[in-house]
């Protein structure tokens, strides 16, 4: 059967690519280095598939279709919003496992929206390129399964539902016939305000609160944060901690190890990196 062997919680900050030299050299070196450290640790887990949980930013589905949660079960490429140093290309997938997750979900009360061909955006494209692709560059075959939650624009998926979806992903993986080794990456956050007068503000207090929940494996406490609280203290970009809750749900109470954190107003967000360890 399949097994979830690890997880990571990481940012997907496009400003790192647009203005890579904006922060102080020591800060930018640490943050790029944190992605490299995640890639190194991912390799140690020997994954066959990586589920990356991202958030739509209106650029994929627009205003005409806003799924609460969606999984890519076929051809994958991207990112659609290519950036300097982040080019659009084909992304190797794990179509059979992704389809199994969707079918298992339907049979257990999770009616997935399904994309049989999907061009991802930077919320999946950045962790795929910086964390997963280095493994492929070493000749390892590993597929990316993109998952999108309504965490970027309203109506937002409920936090508890996001965590429950992670639990369903884990159950589906464990019911899969092949011996898949799956890592789940929650992509997004931490505090940032997008397209508002507060853009560039970072709330370190909020960020460290969320990091503390991740360290202690307290997904229920994270889910108790109201939308009003998150919007006030973490900004509209902070709603992306739903993606973290989903990954934590898939790890069944795993405790987290903070790899690095820094509030980086030059990159308009607090950047947090956590590894979730199987208990």
C-alpha cells in the first residue's frame, strides 16, 4: 500500500523572482537556502509522488468557476504566470494516484473537482521547481500532483474542511495498491496583504503563532482561527494557511520542525519553512 512519508510547509512568493535582490544579502541567501534545504530533505525521504497544495489567485479559474478544492489528474504544466527564473514547462505527474485520490474522495464524502489537464500557477510551480525538480535533475522519477484549495479568493474553503481533505488524501494514499511514497507540501502564507493599502506589511506575531501550531502539530488550533482573525492579523494572503492545514491533516498530528523564518517586507510576506515529521 502507499504511505505518506513526510511533509513540508513553504511559501510561494513570486516577488522573490521579480525582485531577487531587494532584501539584504544575508536575508535573501537564507530564504533561497531554505528552499534548497527543503529539496535536500525531500530527497532523503525518497518520494515517488509529491502532492503540492496551492491556492488559486483568480488567474486559473477566473470568476466563472471557483472550486472549493480541485485535483489535477492528468497532464500538468506551468506555471501559467511564468516569471524571471521560473519558466513554463511540462511537469511530470502521477495521474493514476491522483485519480485514485479523487475516486476515493467521492466514495468517502469528498466530491473533488477534477482537472484532466491543468496549467498550474506559481503556488504549485514555485515549490515544484525549487523543491521537487532538483530531485528529478539527479535522475529520480517523481511525480507532482497539484491540489488547489479556495484559499486565495473568497468564498474560502473552511479551515476544518481543508484539514479534513488532508486526512482524506492520506487515507486514499494508504488504500492505494502500489507502494507509493508520498510527500505533501502545503504552499502559501504567511502574513501578507495583496493588492491593498497594507501591501508590504508583515505581522511577525501572527506568523509565529501559526508556526507554533505547526511545530506542535496543533492543526485543530489552527483551524479554530476565524476568517475575520486571519484577515485582520495575517491579511488576505494569510488565508493561504488553509494549505498548511491540509498538509498537516495529511500527516495525522505530525510535529513540525521550523527550518527557517523571516519577515521580509521587501518580498511582501513572512516566509516560513517547516518540515513535518512522521510520528
